[in-house]
């Protein structure tokens, strides 16, 4: 089983539920997906989904890899023989799941089933989720808990099992925590020997932040090249909910392309600018006011309850 669809028929009559369920199964079958139906909780039916045949899975994977090369994501073209390509680069768990999920939610013109949970005609599909491999999870947690640092092989294993996004997350966390060692040690030193409001401490912290950002940019680029996902944003899948204004024919491929006015898209994006300005001014004002109160209570105010007021007011601002 690759994925499970949760179908809730609480608001449907028996006839409507049967018709919707039959339509759902046919849509999945049209995308090359086999289904099995299981009873779930009250008013819930689970559909177990997987690719119908191994050959179909191999063809989809090969086509996906070829598309990545055409968009410049992969550095080398896949061999013309599909089996040779699959033998040289075996299908990973993450790659298989990504493909199956794209078949479930992808537009019909791209071979998908166009399932949109909680939207439109599929509003009774409440979720699409993956079953956990409990044995593998226990083994992997045991392996990770015995390590302080993840090697390149560990990150590659995470990438192959859970996908590039999760692997990047672990790589970033490791780099981030390693870079926290210096500011933590220097912060303790500054607290003991330098004192508060030190320009040296502020300058070194700012410099260290810049070093971390530049290091992570380089590290991210290296990992993207190693995992062959550099420039993956150029490969996009059209959302099922996308509403186009016109259809143009590509003179090279002969493919019909749905088009939405770039001017209208720009105006819609510009609507967020007033919100960004308002949020920036509000947040900046709160931070400035907090610093002003802190300096006033710490350096100027000498009245009663000074120690309590400093802690209470500053902690309240930290919460907000």
C-alpha cells in the first residue's frame, strides 16, 4: 500500500455515497492506480491505493527522470534503455511515493486522478496519508539516537527514504546547532567578563550570523548538486484548482498550455505589500518599545520593585 484516502460519507445518503465512492475508484483507476476498500471509523471508509503494475511504475519514473534532465535539474541524460537506467539508479522509496502522490492529485491531462481533498467534487475526501513503517521507524530512531553527527551517508539514506525536503531539514539542523557552539561559548564569556550592552559582542554575533548564512548557502548548493535537485523549482506541476484565462499551443511540442494573465498575477501579488508594511511597522514598534522599557528600568529607574518590574515587563514582551 502506497497511500490511504479517507472518505467520509456522514453528510451523504447511501445512494450518494455509493455513487461518489464508485466515481473515486474509477478516477484512481484511470490514473493507473489499484484500490482496495476498508471500513474505518464511524462514517469513514479507507481506500488503500497503490500502482497497478510494476511496468507502469517504471515508465512513470523514467519519464519523470527524463523531464528532470530536460529542465536542467539532472546533469546527465538517462540512458535510452529504461531498464538500464533503473538498474544504474534504483527507485528509492521517496521517489516512488512522490510519483504515486502526483498521480493521485495531478491534473487529468497529465495522467493524474485530480483528487483535491475537501474541495469541489472531492469535499468528502478528508485526507490522503501514508502508512508508517513501524519496524523501520524504530530501527531508524535507535540508529539516530546513538549519533551526535550525521554523515553524508546518513543524509543520503534519509533522502532516499523520506525525500529531499526532510534530508535538507536534518542537514540544516545539524549545521545550525554546530554554528551555535561559538555564540553560546562567547555569550557565556561576555556575560562573565564583558558585561551587558557590549558592542564587541554585538559585532561578533552579527559577523557570525553572516558566516552561517553564507556557509549554509554553499552547503545547500552542494547537497542540491549531489542529490540532483538543483533548480528543481523550474519543474512545476499545474494545480488542479488552477483557473486559466486562455489556451495557447506550444509551437515546439504542440502541447496546449493553459495561460493566466501575468499582469493580473502581478496585481494579486502586490496586494500583500500593504500587509507586509503594516506588519513590519507593528513588529518594529513593539521591539523598539520593549528595548526602551528595558533600558529605562535597568539604567534610569531606581524606584521600588525595580528587580520585579524588569523581569515582569521584559518577560511579557518576550511572550508576545
